[in-house]
């Protein structure tokens, strides 16, 4: 989750940086607006005309894959064409821009020119480059002019339409309009030239392709004819002769089979009549025979007369008998005639069968020839298809070639200008409100970045929560920053008295109801709670680095203890840099070193506070002590502390910082508890944690941490809801600062 309260706190702490950067941005923006050269922009609208494109496609399509500009990619491709070298160089040449003073004039303002000069000077390669006064090649100058043109050109598509808006910006309004119009004209000319060139190239390619297809068509047609001749595939129209013959033979065979069946039926019928002896049976050929008809007529006459005579004279009459004999003879003759007709039927049947057999043999032979021809025709049809394909291609390409030739003289382009550019009456750049807003935003962004960097680099102790999180130690409180000042005199009333020249060293006595004193009372409470079984409590005051105010804390803490009626002794244990001695005992002649080295009596070197009865054992250093850690860890120091324990309830030892020397570690075994002092906003959390982690014994005996030199005004910016600092204003009624 985003800690909104933390972000608000960061903004409160860094707003001055952001405001300063924003003000600088406003100043730079105003300077840019004042010094910038005004830029004028003119625009021309070009329509990608679909109607003309359709007309051109209908009149002549050479099959080159060209399509109407119906998709977005095609329209955007035209946008890129405007920025091409071809169009730009055409505009340069048309308007003679290389010799135009308005075009070659610098468009940089004072601010831009200054920055450019600085970059030029800072570019080391320019120091050793060729002399810029050397003449420049004309082609290079044209290319440079074209690049300058393209940099000031902007081509955009108007919505989802087929309209392109071409804008050109220049310090001269007239020049901007001229160049914009020149770009439109150059684009149209380029479209016509490209269409003509494409058509010309297509015509040339078609000519080569037509010659090739003509030869291939002739070759394939000749191959078909040679294959027909080699395989005997003679055709009558669209049908092979063999297939036509087979069809005719099949038809004749069917007729022959029908004739044979008819002759067979006639023969069988007449044979049946002859065999049965029925004279009344009639066949077609009998009716058509004059002999048979005459015999039958005679037979019928004789039969009629015989019937009449038999009816009148009786059957046995001689005349009746004679007529019956004639009837029998007539009947015999009729059957003989039927037999003769039967023989002719048999002869016709034999002829029909012979013809049918011959036709069947011919059909079988023609079928074999046709089957063989059909197998060969597979290859023939493949050759014919190939020949037909090349023939069609040849005709198609020939037609397209004629159309391409016609298209070369048809000047239709797919674009046209719908709005010409005119000189602008007001400059388009700089956009003053936008520029000013941009510089303000840029300044605010830079200020925010600097503020964020400062926050990121702020790795010091600011709040009690940071103390608890980083050091995992009890937070005893904050001591506000007290201005250091002199009382105007040395503060020495007698040789054995504590000096009072520095009021800061007696602040806890002068301001007993202040937050300063309350923090030290919190430290005393922590000492009493942690060391309840100690008759004499030996308290060491340490810090991470020099200058964090541990001596001030040690002196005031000892004064607080003594002022409460406790027998208290303050020992300056910093034998390298005795800050407490310099503050309240600089007039002492002897001190800790004499007590340790010369076995001097502690009471003889004590300094006393006549008000609080605080005893102070100073450290008088006349020369550097290289073995200070050995002295503090020595048996003499142990004996000294034991001696002092019999004379006091609290012994406060002002020890050297943990970072520079190991003195505090050397005496740690003789100290009952440590109070760790960290300077607010100056002591890095990492170094304090690392030093305490390295000093295990000191960490184990650490009673708490005091943040010293707290700036109360700045501290307001680090308050978070629910923290002790958040309610500091409500605590104020309990504190009194004189």
C-alpha cells in the first residue's frame, strides 16, 4: 500500500526545493519565450483520390499487383513518401532553397544558440576536426538542405479519411507557405512519374515476355502436330478417324444383327408352314408371288365347282373326283412354291449372317485401334493443354501490352490537392502558455527528483521509530538543539569549583521543566529500572562519532542526578579528546591520569559544584596518551571505580565515541549500563547499527538511545500520525522554557 502520510511528509520537507526548481523553470521558460525566434506554420491538404484510381484501373490494368489505397497501411505509406529524399530534393531544386537567405537563416533563439555554442565547445572532436571554412560539395549541400526540410515537415492523416495534411514550419510565413505548396506539387509529379515509370517498365517486361510466349506457343503447337503424325492420330474435325469409323461400324453391326434376326424369323415361320402342311397359312412373299396367287385362285375355283357338283350330283361323281384331283395338284404346287420361297429365305439368312460376322470382325479390329489411340491420347491431351495454355497467355499478355502502351499516355494520378497553403498571420511557435507550463513542469520534476534524492540520501536518525527499528534499542527521548553561548566570564569562583562559563552545560538546572530535562529524567528512570540491584550505578555515555554532544549530555545528566539529591560523580573518561573537561574543568591541574598513574587521591583532584554538590573527575591532558584503552581497562581504573563507588550513588563516565577508538570497549566490563547518544539529522543509522553490532557487550548493556541536537522546527516535518513526535505540540503545556 502507498503510505500517503509518508508522501505528504516528504512533500512538506522538500517543498522549498521543488518551489526553487519550479521558479528556475519559470525563469528559463520566460527567457526562452523572450529569445525564441517565432515560427510560422502553413499546411496543405492532399486527397488520395479513389475515384481517379478506379478510372485508371478500369482504363488500363497491367496486372502489376497495384490496388486502390483502401487500407491504412497504404495511406500511411504515402505519409512516408512525403518525407523521402526524392520529394525533398525536388522541393530544394524547384525553390532554389540553397540560395534562399530566409531558408538558410538560423531559427535558433538566444537560449538555443547559447546551448549550441556550449555543446560545440564541449565536443572535443570539433577541436581536432577539419576546418569548417573548406568549401562544401554541392551534392552534400543539397542533401543537407533536404534533411533540414524534412526536419521541419510534418505529415499526418486526417482522422480515418484519405486526406493527408502537410505542415511546414519556418521563421518566414511566406517561405513556409511556398515550401508546403511545393511539397504538394512535388508529390503529385512524383506520383505521375512513378506511374509512368512503372508502366514503362511493365511494357518492357511484357515485350520480353510476349516474345518468349510466342515462341513457346509455336513450339507446343508444333509438338502436338508431330505427336499426332507419329502416332497416327488423324482427326476429322474434332474426332479421330478411328473413333468415327468405330462408331459407324457399330451402327452397321447393329443393323446387320437386326437383319439376321428378321431373316431367321421369316425362315423359321415358312419352314413351320411347310412342315405343318397348312395351305391356309400365308406369308408376305406368297402374297407378292404371282405363281402362288394364280395357283391359289385355281385351287379356290376347283374347290367351289367341286362343292357345287358334289352337292348336286354327289361326291362320287366323276366330275367331282376329277376336281378333287386338280385341287390336290394345285395344293402340291403351292407347297413347292413355299419351299422355293423358304430356300430364298435361307439364302437371305446366310447372307445376313455372313455380313454380321464381317462387321463384328471389323468392329473388334476398330475397337483395338481406338483403345490404343485412347492411351496415346492421354499424352496428346497433355500436349494440347500445354499448347492451349501458352496460346491463352500469349493472347492475354499481348492484350495487356497494348493496354500498357495506351496507359503511358494517360496522365491520371490517385492524388490531388484540395487545399493550398497560405501564409500564416500568427506564429505557431513558441506556444507561450504551453512552453511556460512545460518549463514549470520540468522544473517541478527536477525539483521532485532532487527532493526524492535528498530523501533517499537522508539516512540519519530523525524519529524515535527509526531508533527502535534500526538499533532495536529503547528510545529515551529527544534533546532539543540549544544554542551555544558564553556567559561572558570564565565561571570559575574557586580552583576546586566547576566552571560555569558555558550555560549549555547547566541547561538541565536552568530549565528544569524543559523537554531537555524531561529526556534526561527518562534516562534516569531507565537506569533505575534496569539497575535496581546496584548500590552504585556506573553509567557510561557513548556515541558513534565525535561532535554528537555526548559530553553535554553526560554533564547535564550528572547535574540532574546530583540536583535530585543523589551522590553523583562525573568522570571524564575521554583521554583523547576530553570535551567535558574543556567545558567545565579547563582550569584543573590534575585529574584522572594522576589518579591512575601517580596514585593520587581522587578527592584531591575532584572539582565540585557548590549548588548540586556534583563531583567531577576531569582528564587533564598535557600530552597525547597513546595507551588510553589500556589505562581504562587497567586494574588501577577498576580500583578507582570501586573507590568512587563507596562515595557515590551514581557514577557517570563520559567515554570516547565508538567509531574512532576502542576505549569504550576496553572499559565496557566495568560499566553497569550505557546511554547511547546520536545526533539528530547527522548520525547515519547504518554506522550506529554497525558499531553497536560490533560491540556486543556495549549493546547488551545499552539502556537506551537519546537523540541530541534536535531542530524543533524541522522536527515538525517528520511527524507521522500516532508517533510521539506527532503529539509534541500537545506536550508543550507540560514544558516551560525560560
